[in-house]
């Protein structure tokens, strides 16, 4: 075995400890195991250890894994990477939720393609103002939400961000607090923020979903 189950147990303990420090219930945070570029066998190991929420960055990889692992009852897929309009059909069919919505044309295509219940979406905000990152500028969030909320087939659940990496805890907390405040201003409760390197800080600052890959599945090649 690869050690996935043991690492998952350790991450869950850290999630619970972070929740305790913040005065929150562990059940208030969903752990999304980011399985991009990892084989289906490792996902099966994580599933056997009780994990149900998995995140994929690439739409076609999500499509293929959803088909290969269709026998796993209750498995929930989260599409967490930027999405091209010609790949929306894969996410609309396979994903429980979409964590990187930042373009109206993608929202419109999701709305058109979604057949069953509305897909919960997290709007991506570029809180660090990085030119190399996707996501909306904070000042563009209001008009975008107004347009997206009018579309059938999707539901805005909250906000998502992937802030610049930093070793400074206070700087990291500042990014998370910015996203939390933006969500509050716009009447949203979902916060998809925090990865392997900073998920505990994100939980302490209000994250409702954390996206952890390397600490569960190991480094990617």
C-alpha cells in the first residue's frame, strides 16, 4: 500500500485541531483530496479510507476518472482548475461542484450544459493581484455575481482563491481574510481556500473547503 490512508488520517487530525483552535466543528470543513495526475488506484485507496470528495484540475482527466471509478458509490468530484468553454461539457456532467468560475462565457455554457440539479460554483478571486493567475479582481466581483446569479443550472455557493505562496503567516492570513470579507459583503458563506501548505491557517480564517493534494498523495512527477 502507498500510505495514503495513514496520511489521510494525519490530515484529518490536523483539520480537527485547526477547527478546535477556531472554535469550529470539524464537520464545518470539507476536505477535498486533490488527485490530479494521480492514478485511479490511489483514489480507490483514499476512498477505502473513508474519503469521498476529490478534486481534479483538468476536465478530460476528470471525465476519464469519473468513468473509471463509477463503481464507487457516493464519490464526489470537484472541478478545481480553470476551464475552457469547449471542456465545460465534461465538468457539467461529472462534477459535484466547480471551484474556479471567473468567466461569464464559462458560466453560460455550464448553465446550458447542466442537465440535473444546479451545479454549485465558487467564484475565483485573484486576491494577490497576480498577473499570472486567473480569477476576478475584487472590484469586478459584484457585477460578475449579478450576471451569474441570473443563470439557471448553476448556483453560486461561495468564493475561491489561490493566493501567492508565502512563508509569512500574517500575509497568508491577510489574503484569506480578504476573501472572507468579500464573501460576507456579497452574502456568500462558502470559502474554498487553503492547500497542503496553508490549509490550517485557511480553516482558522473561515475556510469551508480545503484542497489538499501533495500531503495526501505525495509529490507529483
